[in-house]
C-alpha cells in the first residue's frame, strides 16, 4: 500500500530470517571511555617496576641537589621537576613480592589498584551522563575524578599498613608514610587531571 510505513526488521545475520525489530533486547553497555583508556595506559607506562624505580631514583638524586641562594631561576624549576617525578612514580605497581616483609609492597599495589578502580568508575559515570560534562565543569570534573581516586588509594594503602602492624610503619613513621602517600597522590591527581582534560578538550574540538 502506498504511503505505508515499513515495519522495522531485525536480522541476526546474513543467512537468518528477518523478523520484527526486537524491543526486548537490552542495550549494550558502553566500553571504557577514551579518558579511562588513556589513564590505564599511562599507569602501565610509568607505574611498571622499571619506570617507577627510574623515576624514584631521579627524584632522590634531585632532592640531594643544593642550589646557591642566588640561583633564583633554577630553584623553582627544580621544585617543579621534582614534583612531577613524585607524581609520575606514585601509581607504581609490582607483581613480584619482595623476600622481606611485604607490607609496603602490598600497600603500594593496593593503593594503585584502588586509585585506578575509583577513577575509572567515575570516568565511566561521567561518560554515561553525556559525551562530556558541560563546558564550565569539564576541566574540574577531569581533575576531580583522579583526585577522588588518589584519596581513596592513599587511605587504602595506609589501612593495609595499619592492619599488618609492621613495626617500621607505626607511630610517627606511619604518619609520615600516610602523608607521603597523600602528597604523592595529590601530585599524581594533578598530572592525571591535566592529561584527562587535554584528552576531553581534544575530543570536544574534533567533534565540532
């Protein structure tokens, strides 16, 4: 009949019989957003044992550099480079446990795992809400996700150390370790937020 609207059809394959469109099928869950993939690749790249050890050793070497008071330009640059190294080395992971008490090793791996789990979950929630957050909130959202993940990771790592009750991480040493976890996590969150904000800005620009 002329002017009739065709009924949508649903075909499972080229050799199967088509039938009316199936409305009962559940929509496919979206995969990892691009921001989460970039974050995972970054942690795999800078958090592996070889890269993390190299970054940590570079941080130790720079921390031992003493500049004269008259060197007003190199001192701030040295602080920035040291902070970047600390942030890059923070999400370290190591599949090989050490022969000595493995409390710090376990805490470090759990810290990175919790950081990734929380951040990726938040990034997926943001991606499910729309292509990108609204313009004014786009950059803060990209910084807030890794910041929440870093806080959760630092608390998780400190909780493992408390639970194991290692003598080396009790009292003031435990407080210093927790502050070190938290400060490194803050720097890591700033670097990760910068990366994610650039990825979102690039995606938004290419979509125009």
